[in-house]
């Protein structure tokens, strides 16, 4: 009697291989986003490093129950900005402070926010600097260029919030966004000028970690 042996066809033998491949690809689509999210959470943020060519100091300090933000531009950066004002063109600088509570895997809620906008213009006829705070609409004038430079690039201590509102021991992050531009110039002109001259705008972001004891 002849013994019979079942011989699998090429199509039937390829089915388990394809099934394993499909299962592997399906698992990869699930694992890959989780792996990327884990790497992003563990990697240092590019804005955590202080841009030393822009900010000389940047941070938070607590005094008498109040939390203060402070920023000071470097002499080189301030010189570049101030040189435009020396020609009589109005300069607008904007500092935006946003304090966030750091939460892993969840959006970081905002705890406080502060906007500071200052405008400087040199009146060439009187040789006086006109300094305007756009939040309070307070206007001062001076003939001292050092005072005018300090008005633009040294904020000192800006009150941000009551320190008691923060949770002790929790991690927070202060986001500092600095922007400067020639005031009175249309947006279209700035865009065209940037394209034609490869001009890089003065727009910088820096993060400062903070934890209240």
C-alpha cells in the first residue's frame, strides 16, 4: 500500500508568514508613537539652554510673597537694536512671560502670564528719547542714551503673581518670549524684506525651570 503524505501548496505555506507579518506591522504602528512620545518627554527642550547672545540674565525670584520675572539683554544684542533707534526709527520690544506647571504626558496648564511692550523713539530735532510703556500708556523722555537702553533691555523685577498660589514642590516652567521690530512698518513690508535680504527677525524663546520649596 502506498503511503500518502500531504504536501502543502506554496499559497498555503505563505499564509502563516503573511499573518505574522501583518501582526508585526500592526504592533509597530502602536509601539512607534509611544516610543517617540517617550523620547520627546525625556529629551531636553531646545529652549532650555540660555541663548547667551540674546539674554544676559533671565529668571524668577521670590520676594515678600511675590514672584518676579526678570530679563536683561546682552550688550551686543541691545547695541544692534539701539542702533536702529539712533536713526530716529521707532523701536518696539515685546516680552511675554508665561508660567506653566509641568505635567508629564498631559498639557501644561498656565499659572500666570505677563505681557510687557515698550516703544522707544529718538526725536532728532530735540535729541530726546521718547519712552512709552504700551501697557500703562506712560510716556517719559530723556536725553540720556543709557537710560533709553535700559528701558529697552533691562526689565528689572516685573511682578508676576503671588508665590503662595504655587504648589510647593511642584515643577514649573517660565516661558520667556522676546520680540523686537521697527514700529510703524507694515507686516507686508517686513515679510518682503525678510525674503529679499534673508533677514532673521529678533524673535527668541527661553525656558526657565522653577520649583517653589
